[in-house]
């Protein structure tokens, strides 16, 4: 069953973040959600995960599905090694960390890593989870252009057999434009975040 949101509205105080937002995600492939800060991307992300309740509207298709998540924050355990952090929710950490350029850092602690390296550990943890759906909030945060390209290629390999919805970013990242189809209409409205289907 495809994931769909229908008529989602969410307010914080007097501020309307989502206003009757409706979208049906594809069953396979990837969707990139782009827009400036405050457009409602993370709010939608949290609603999909059940961490936030909408004021009105419905979410369907998420029940019973396993989800791999990368939050806006890395959320690593400081007392665990890189490998242990990656394998908190699954297995295969050494392989995914190597693919992400961290094969020499398996026994390091998060506080010894750069911000970009910690982000890659968070990505490896999501890959170890091996979910049916990947929800990635600002997945390229802290990564340099070369690493962004590497991560994009890795997820391009996976997207033919998984739903990656959505890859949220606070600002459009140029490296993603190579992977996403051009939008029919650009918008920065707070009420209807733009989704770009990935090729």
C-alpha cells in the first residue's frame, strides 16, 4: 500500500506550518523534499514517524512498515564506538561504514569525529536498519561536495528496491538537482512543500 497524506494541517500557536497538505508517495524510488527553513519539511517528517500529531488530516500506508531514519541531529551514543553506533538497530555496520569512507574509524568514539563523519555514521545506522522505507532529514548536512556525491550514488543503488521518502533539506542542495527531476513549479510557500521525484 503506498504512503499517502491527505489534508494535513499543523499549527504551532498561531503559525500555520502545513495547510491541508496532500501527497501520495511513489511505492518505489525516491522523493526529495526541498525548501527554505520553516516550510514544514521536518514537521511532515515527524508526522510520518508518528512523533507529531497533525491538527487535522490523515496518514495512510505507514502501518506495519519498517523505517530507517536519519534525524536532523545525528543522535549518536557518545559512549559507543562508531561501529556500535551503526549497529544499534541492525547489522552490517563495518560494510556500510567502509562504503561511507569510515572503515578506519570503527573503534573511534563520536566525540573524536568531525561533523561530516558523524553524519556518515548516522547514515550507516539507517542502512544497517535495512528498513522498507528510508526517512532522511537533511542527509547531506556537514558533508563536502565529494562526499555528497558518494552518498547520492549509494542511495541511487538502493532506490530501485526501496522507497526513500523524503530526503529533506533546509535549503536546495545543488548536488541533489542532478538526481531529481526539475520541478514543474518552484514554490517556497509554508503551506505546500515542494516534492521533486528522483530519477
